[in-house]
C-alpha cells in the first residue's frame, strides 16, 4: 500500500546475504511510477549467452508483460530483466502492449541486444495505464549504476504489499565444480499460483541449456510455488524466471539435462521452496503459517486438490486465526473438494495429535495439546483419507482482520 506503514509480518525471516552471481549486474531506482520516495524500478543485466526458463500464471486475463515474456521465452536467451512495482500493466489493452514494446526497446538499446532478449514484469494495481515514459526515462541512470552486489536492494525494489524482502541462496555441484543459485521473490496477497501478485527471479552461474533449465523449473515449481496459497486468488501477473549465465566452468550439460544436474536440481528446488514459504509467511495480515499434509488419497493429484481446498477454506483459516480447535471445519473442506472420500475412513490430526478417526472423535480425546499447538506461529494439519497411497503437502496462512484492512484500502 503506497504511503502507508505496515508492520512487518511476525512470521518474517531475515534477508540472507546474497553473494554476487558471476554474469549478473543489478540495481534499483525510484522512477515515481506509483510510490513516492521509494525504489520501484529494478533491472538486471546478464552476460551474453545467458539461457532462461520461465513459468507463468494460468489466469486467463494475464498482463501484457506475461504475454511479452511468453513470446520472448521461445528464444531461450536473456540479456536483461526490467521489473516495475506499483502498476501491474494488466487490462490496459493497446496501451499496455505499447508499454512493453517501449520498455524492451529502451532496455535493449542500453544493453546492446534484441528486444526479445529483454524480459519484463510488472506488479501492482490492475487496470491503470502504465506511465512507461517515466520508466524509460529512468532506465539510463539505472543501467549506469548496475552492480553485482545489488540483490538486497532488488529484493526490496520489487515489493508491493510485502512486509519484508525475500531471498534465498544455495550452492550445488556439477561434476567437480561448485555453482551458486540465488533468487528473490515478492508476494503477499492475490496468492494461489497455478503454473499473487507473485514474482520470483532466480540466477545461477551454471551453464545449462534452456530446455534442461525449463524442465527443472517446471518440476520444482510444481512442488513449491504451486503448493502455496494465501487467498485462493491466482494473480494475472505470476511469473518465475530462472537465468543461467554460463560463467562457471563445469562438465557440459546436455539439452536433456540428466544425472549431471541431480545436485543442481536439488539446490534449485530448495531455493524455490524457501522463496515460496516466505511468500506464505508474508500473507496479508498473516499471524500463523499453516502446513497441510494429506495422505492416503487415491492419487497424488487428488491429495493435492484436497490439501489446497483445506488451505483455501475461509472457515479453516479463521478457526486457526482464532486458535479454535474445530476439526469439523477440516472435515467439511475435505468433503467439498470433489475428490474421492469416505467419511468413515477419514482421520484428522493437528500438531501431531489425532482428533478424529473412522468418522468420529477419538474416544478420550484431550484437546489440551491441540489448543497449545494452535497458539504457536506455525500450525500443522494432517489428514489421512484411508483410501490409497496418494499424498501432498501445501502451505497457507491464517485469515485475519488484517487481510481486509490491507485489501480494503489497497488503492487509497
């Protein structure tokens, strides 16, 4: 919310120190797009030969930058990324498309590349024309000040209603060489990625073909960003991009990837996981992080749908906000998921304490440890369907008055 002080989430994590990634320079500047007195324009420049992978929102009303990135991704190469905060450039018609073309052309001129090698992202208010003249006017000064050490500033520059910046770092081995993976993300509300307003940018010094990088990102996203929800609303702007600069020296990676990328895949997924959970921790108005495990479903896909239905239930989320051990709401959410379920085989636990089995409360059930668990900042729910071997794990946050306060005055 522009111009308003918002308390940092009680679930916030400290920003880790992000080392320079060879082949990446980045920085931020205040372009005055919407916010006053804060950086709102971020740029990254990548070494020649950098490959790129991306996943995007499945919302059927995407922003102009998403359309631009989908087209640019076909080339598999990237030289720059430009991100603005405060205006999503969504539902802006011809003006939105012109804004993307003008921005890409301006950035390409500064970097010395084709416009199709420039990736664009916008986040903020939907339906307002992006004043791209302000953006392109700010780009030369921004580009001139890019530095390898700008990750912390970039993490802050892409924020909207976020209460804390989000970053993650891992190292991995490819052959006998060590490579580094670093990423930043923003997101706090309109979060139910289906690949909110959710953006994430990851870079590595590894040399990986675009095809292999795309496969790793798709697999990692399915188990991380697509397993979080704040409010069930899938943004028009959700974007995750991974850039591989190719500056590290390691054994050649084939197009299909393969065993040589086993450790890299592990590290990339850990970065995505860390960033995804930070988004859930920063859910608008959130006071508690909720982990939901579903086991015993007929399939993994069914388990995921059930888990997400529980995670998106306002009644479940408000019960947790109120620290009310109302397991009946969890049963309700399971039943409305539209997936195979047998009431008389269902089991429910909170914080490791089983509350219900075989269609009813467990004889002698003591609510005391459950109530104690729900008073904490992190709450765990487990549901066993008793039908098969399918399982899933997702994360969400509680639903408080803070969510209404933030979104009721978002544009003011």
